[in-house]
C-alpha cells in the first residue's frame, strides 16, 4: 500500500465521521425546532397567530441552518480521523504513520509499512455508524407528528386570526388610499383661486378623511371595518357633491385656471367612484343582522294611523290582525285603517309588531305638529309668552295646541338629514348605519 492509497482511506473515513457528526447535530437541532413548533401551534389555539405555520417552518429551517454551522465548527480533520480509526484495534499505528508520513529514515519507514499492512489486512473492522440512535430518531418523528397534528386542530382563535389578518390587510389598503387622497386634497387647498371659505371647506374634508384614517388603523374586526367603510362611503358622497360644486364655482369665476377646474372635476369623479367601491365593501357582514322587520318599533305602532289618536294620527291600534291587517281604531276625531305588521298597541290588542301605518280620519290634514315651536296662525291670539305652565295652551285636545304646522315630507327630510349627519360623525353603534339608511329609504319608495 502506497502513501496515496493510505491517505485516500483516511479521507474516506473522515467524510463518514463528518457525516455522522452532522446527522447527530441535525437530529438534536430538529428536536429543538420541533419543540418550538409545538409551542407555536399550542399558542395559536389561544392567541391569534395568523403566521403560525410560517413560524413553525422557520423554526425547522433555523434548526437545519444551526446544524450546518455546528457541523462545520466540529468538523473532523485528518489526524482526528486517523485517531478514530485506531480505536478499532490498530493501537495508534494509523495516527503515528500519518504524523510521520513526511519523515524519512529506517524506523519511520518500518512503522509506516507496519501500519499500512495492518490497515490492509483489517480494514473491515472499521465500522463508523452514520445514523444516531433509533430512539432519538423515533423521538424526532413523534414530535414532528404532534406538531403537524396541532396544525390541523380546529380552533375559533385560528378563525379569528384569519379574520384579523384580512381586516388588517384591507385596512392597510384603505389607509394607503386615504393618505393619497389627503395629499391630493392638501394640494388642491393651496390653490390661490380659492376663497378662504372654500379652502376651509376642503380642510374640513381633509379632517374628515383623517378621522376615517384613524378608524381604519384601529379596526380590529370585520364589523368595525364595515362600519368604517359605510361612514367613508357617506363622506365620499358628500365630498363628491361639494367638490363638484367647487368646480362649478371656480369655472364661473374669472381667476381660476382651466387646470384647477379640471383637477376639481377629476377629484369629484374620483370620489364618486370611490363611493361606489365603499358601498360594496360596506355590505360585507351586514346580512347577518336580519330577522327583525324594517322600520319596526318593537310592538308600538308609532306613526301608525290606526287607532286612538289625534286627527287620525293614532299610536295604539285596536283589532289589528296579522300582517298588513286592517283595524278599526277609535279616536277623538275619527277612525283610521292601518297597515301594521304584527303590532300591539298599549291600549289595544292585535297580533302585531313592527311597522308604519297609513290611515285617514274625518278631519282632512297632512301636517305634523312640532312641539315647543310657536305656530304662526291667525287662530292663536293673546300673548304667547309665559305659556309654559298653561294646561290649555299645551293640551293636545285643546282649541289651540302648541306647535308649528310642517309638512310630513319636511319632517322626514329633516330627520333623515340629522340621521345621516350622525352616521358621518360616528354617533351610532357599529352595524346600525345600514339599518338607518334602509329605514329612510323606505319612505322614498312609498
């Protein structure tokens, strides 16, 4: 056996030793990574972690990387490989021959020849195990199986984590869109052709959008996101109208440039388009809030014109039967017919509940009296001051009932305007905005 063959045999066993060291370190590192993955998966059952599977995979990949680094640090050199080979009965012949491989002389030559001869004769005794112990391998597979099983365990927290992630992604997109819109409005507000009042109007739009921006940043559920989208849709509608009016005002003026007018018009169109997008998003999550009749008043037929009432404006229907049933109410000025849906009056009986009624009485009228407003009528005489304690002045059955006559449509329009302003200001609970919109939309369809 020559020196080259001798070195080749040592290098072969050195590679085996290095592989065994790597597999041993890898097994240990993977057990640590699997343990971390199990902790992540168990934590995801109680804490919303959307990227829990990614965290688990990263733990395993980091374990492999750590094993590679550890194997490189603890790699076996030629001398250590020769010493490991001597442990199989060679009595340090191989390591001594390797150390004196470059030396010449009779004694060193005889020692090398003896080592090579023994290695050639008994090389089969060198057995270097590559794989770690079987029990350690089984432990790793058990931990990996447990980690995988926990990943498929259903949990409400995991669903919450998915919803929260989607909310954050949508809120992030809306935040970016709002920031760009605010920047555009700030540029428009610097237009010298605008009057201070118009600049203040645009500044008010900016502040309103910044309020929506804060709502999106704080949104933590799909309901909050839908509520923010509905409010933003209403803001977009109003802003589109205001921006269109500003464009027309600038177009009629002599100081505004064509570019400024076109910028205002483009902004109005953009807001109108964004309003449609928000309307579609605002419908998400609202279909679950059903089951109750629209415009219902929980059993009291308010504004129902059937029953005991003044001038046909009854609140307590009698003998109302079923949905859209007709009932005969008795009042001071006549009786009416009402379409109440499942409604019960406090002074009457019937199957009933939620809804509005339409009816008539013997006295023709189509007005609503607004309490605490002084009417301008020729039928009222005397001093209107100091009437707060007058029973006759306030009596609803008296000759002169306090109040101003306003048309039914005007009252509804005023209430509708106040309601939409409340939606814009965020005064109502989450989920109620769409119900309020549908409520007032029902008046326009009658």
